[in-house]
């Protein structure tokens, strides 16, 4: 049976567009994770082979003194200093903000993922001009996955909030897009990458969780332009087709009759069950709340704005119990952070003191 709340939500075209776009980003994340992991292992191995001073046998000799904080990192040993120089040589925005605080420099010689964690969203890529039919022009397409080896290296090319992520499989689409955009190993048209990142930010920061049909058509063009950069990667080609079908599907909710399936489908035969649509909504709303939490924690947005956005989400969830029950922990986490900020602000010099305590 189709939930009445779900039927009401999907009968709003702008909300349905928002969910569709979010689902596209989830599909994009899934197809990029394995590819990014393989390529960063190949990149890490290339660095080790070309620079003897970075070999796995060399280790940090300063321990905790070589610990970065946020965007600041002053290496206290020669090994970490050489790694920092080499990382910046391959970062496409060398003069921009680098999130060194994501990384554990002592792991750079042996763990590829730690290096990727320092990337910033302002990085730049390159246009691929490979031969006919090549599409993707990375010179050494790696097929191994060396899980432990990759983990430390990638962190240096990624945005804030990824210190606890152990690999690309733990990252959302925008983190992987930032990595592709920031590391010169990936020979792509940076404009195509940044356009998808901007679309993702539009979706994530939409206070009402709605986008127009015109916006969705523009998003379809931009995400397909980006995916065309990877025509030689089978898992990405497969997702290109799925995204194309998804964005032109109706996603109308059908009241089940005899021999008719619950859920959303269109003439092309694309079908999602009620529970699958609900899971997509839940996962993307959870990602939205996590983004709000990071923005509040890093004080990237004024507390009043975060509070206003949170109230909009809470009001939405009050009317949609099927979604609210799965997001209680995320909402409590945001509420707790807001209370911490209130307490801290009340203790700052100049805050009003209750009468009688002066």
C-alpha cells in the first residue's frame, strides 16, 4: 500500500524533482567510489616510484609535533615536509585553502587515502584530449584496490569534515567530485566538475527541498556532460544510462490494483517500490542534516541561518512521520550543537549578566 505521506510528497512536482536530483547524486557517488579508489592507489604508487625520498621506508620522526590543525600545517620533520611539497605540486589550487586537518601525515608514505583528504573545492582539473573513443586519459588505469594503502593518501585532496572517513566508500558525491577536481592525476574538464558541484550545493542548500523542472533539465545536461568525461569506465557508463532514464521518468504514484506493483514507474519500465523511494528520501535528508551540522560546527554559516534552516526541516518532518522517525538522531545532534553555541555565546565578554550576579 502506498503511504499517504509519500503520495502527497510526490504529487508536488518541485519536491519530486528535488528527490530525483538527490537520487542522481547517490548514483553518481556509487559509480565514482571504486574508480576513485583505484586511481588514487595508482597515483600514490607513481609518486613513490618517482620520488625516492617518499618511499614507505621513510617515516615521520616527530610524532605528534607533525599534527596539522584545520588549514595550518608546519611539518617538524624532513619526511613530512617533502610529502607536503609533493602534495602541493599535484594540487590544482596550490595557493588556495588546504584542509590539512583532515590528514595524518605520518600515514602518507603507506596510506593513499590520507593524502586525498586535503583537497579544497576550489581546485582545478585539465581537459582530456585522448584519441578517438578513449574518453578518459589517465595514463595508468589501476585495477588493484589495496585498501589500507590508499586510505591516507586521498585525504589531502578533499574538503573539511573527512578526518574520520576510512576510504572513498565512506564519502558522498561532493567529496569525490572535489577530489577529482583538485588532483592533477584526473585529466578532466574542471568546468564540468564544478558545474555539478554547484548543482549539488543548490540541492543541498534548498531550504524548502524543492527545485523547478527547468532547473532539473539544466542539471541533467550538466551531470551528463560530466559523465561523458569517463566514457571508458564501465560502471560510470552504466550509471549514465540510469540517470538519463531517471530524469525523464514521471515518478507518479500509482494506487495498487490487482497485479499492479506499488511505487513509481514510467513508460520506459523504470520502477521503484514505495520502500525504495522512501530510502532515497531518507538517505538524502540525512546527508542534508549532516551538511548543516558541519556548517554549524565549522561556523561557516551564521547560527541564526542554521537555526532557520533546521526549523524548516523540522516543520517538514512534523508532517511526514514516515521520514521523521529515521532522522531523530541527526536532529538531536544538530540541536545539541546549537545549545553548545548558545552556552558559549552567553559566557563571552559583553554578554548580559542576570540581575544580582554582577
